[in-house]
C-alpha cells in the first residue's frame, strides 16, 4: 500500500511533465504549420496552389490526419464544393464528408461553421453527434476529433476549412485560436490572389486595347498620311513624265511640289519607325538619347526640362538601354500630358553597388497612385514597371496630389536582380 502510494507520488510529476511536454510539442507543431503557411501565402501565385499548400502543410508539418477545404455556393442551401484536400483517406473520405455535409436535412460541423461564421470543434468523434453525420466514416479512417473553421471575407463566410486529428481532444483552446487565425490568413490570401488575378486580367485587357490602338494609329498614319502623300506623289510624277514625253518643260513648281511630298513621306515613315523603335538609340548612349528626347520635348512644349548625369559614363547592354529609354520616355510623356508641370528633372546615376538609377520628377499636379494601381487608367505606368522588371530591375512611382510626381527606375548592372527599389 505504502509502496503503491510512493510509486504514485514518484510518477505524478513524470505524468505531469509528459503532459507539459506533449503540450509544448503540439504547440511547436502548430507554430511550424503557421510559419510554413505564411511562406505559402507569400509565395502563392494562384488560388489552387495556395489551397493545396495549406492542406498539405497541415498534414505533413502539423501531423493532422486529414484536411479539406470546401467553398460555399451563392445561396445558403447551395452545396459545399470540395476545392482541396490532403491526408490519408483522400478522395473516398472527402466524398463521404462532402455528401453528408450537403445532405439537405443534416447540419454537419462544416456547414454550421460556414453558416455561423465561427469554428466548430468536435472533441471526441466516438460520441455520436448530429454535427458529425460522417462520424462512422471518420472513425473508420482512425480519426477521433475534428475542427471546422469558416473562411471569411467582408463579414461573411465563403467556405470551410476542416481538419481531422487521430486523437480525441486534439484541439484545445490555444490551438483553436491559432487555427482560427490560420483560417483567417488563408481567407485573406485567397482574396489577395483573386484581386491580383483580376488586376492582371485588367492589365492584359488594357494591353490588348493599347496594342490595338497603336496598330490602328500606325495603320492610319501609313494609310491616310503616308499612303495618300505617296499617291499624290505618284500622280505628280505621271504628270511630269507625260509632259516630258510630249517634249514639254516640266514646271519647277511641279517639281518643288514633288520634292515636298517626298519629304513628307520620309517624315511620316520616320515617325512610324520611331514609334516602333527609336532608331537613334542604336547610335546614341542612353544619356545622349535622353538628352535628345528632352530637348525635342522642351522645344515642342515649352516646359523647362533639366537633365543631369552623375558618375561615370556607361556602356550598357542594348536591352537595358532600350528598356530604360522606353520607360523614361513614358514617364516623360506622362509628366508632359498629365502633370501641367512647369519643370521636369531627369537624373541618371550609377550607384557604387552597380545599380543604374534613373529618376524623372515633375513639379506638377500629382495624382493618387493607390487609385491608379487599383484602377489602371492606361497602360503606361504598368509598362514602366514591366520594362524595369524585364531587365531584372524595379520601378516605383511616388506622387502626392498638388506636389508633383517622381518616377524612379532602378536596374542592376550585374547579374543580381533587384527585389526592392
Ligand atoms: N506625372 C504625372 N502627373 C500627374 N498624373 C499622372 C502622372 N503620371 C501618371 N499620371 C496619372 O496616372 C494615369 C495613368 O497613367 P498611364 O498608366 O501612363 O496611362 P495614360 O498616360 O495612358 O493615361 C494618368 O491618366 C494620370 O491620371
Ligand atoms: Mg501614360
């Protein structure tokens, strides 16, 4: 008796220690899942990959038996749709849970979590519950507890994230709180990926429109401008030949007109080819091409444009030169067209860490950059970013209404890409 007592008192601290160790191990695992899921959020490129990554993280890192995500339909009675799952049991088990959740007269934990917008936790699946119509199937797979977490956006649940564990009471209060946070992060990630996809689609549409416009402009210049002048030139030449054939003198006025028309054709063709690719870029350095463009723009618009180059002269890779020039030309054209600027400053410099920095600043009206990035009005600002990214750089636009705009293009001159400008 005394011996048994002694054994018990010796064992008690050990049992307590074990439970504390278990507790710590469990929380450690949940934290590992959170950090892995954060990484998945940061890297998510598309919605499907994000959902699969979250389910896989819970099973592979968190050690839970099964995880699945279902989206609710538009109406309350619409069935849940399975969109991702991971863990043992896979398809067949997921199908059973889904069928039970969608059976019209039953209220399973997943549906209740979705409708109420709060987590529903079933601590021991061996105790029958109306919330677990798939209870037998879960026990058959070896699962003893589960939690259903709502995925919420704008105050309403749009889906459910359910997790099954092998042991009863696997989800205590701190764990429920952490998993609820995880579900909120996932819901936020899903919204972000969707917004990004919608913006990318909008940019694609804008680009298609802009390309169609540019093609239309070029076709109009060639057909109406250059084409018509060539036609007039052709007629004039025929007229001159007829005169010559009859042995008459071709009047100087006619020849002057033909020379003028030929000159006009040449200018039209130059304008078209310059729009396609500025030819002077081939023979000029980036700095000289920028100076050339600025002096032409200053003459045409009357705006004071200052160009300043700091540091050493550069021999740039052709692609870097072209992309930097085209990005600069768009920023300059924006400053001229939208800013009502009195002065524009262009600064070109190379930093000691081998980064080319090109800034175009104006003292004009400025604009709300958050608004334009959410609702792009044109393609120019996106193209500046894309051109910089195309040569492993970055571009950023800072603007304050009534305080002018600064476009900063930063491009690496080494192999290292730039992650933040
Ligand atoms: N330097 C600037 N000053 C004032 N507003 C600007 C400037 N640059 C851009 N914006 C604003 O951002 C919008 C988007 O510019 P952009 O993407 O180049 O398209 P677009 O020039 O075809 O309108 C412009 O319509 C204008 O409202
Ligand atoms: Mg523009």
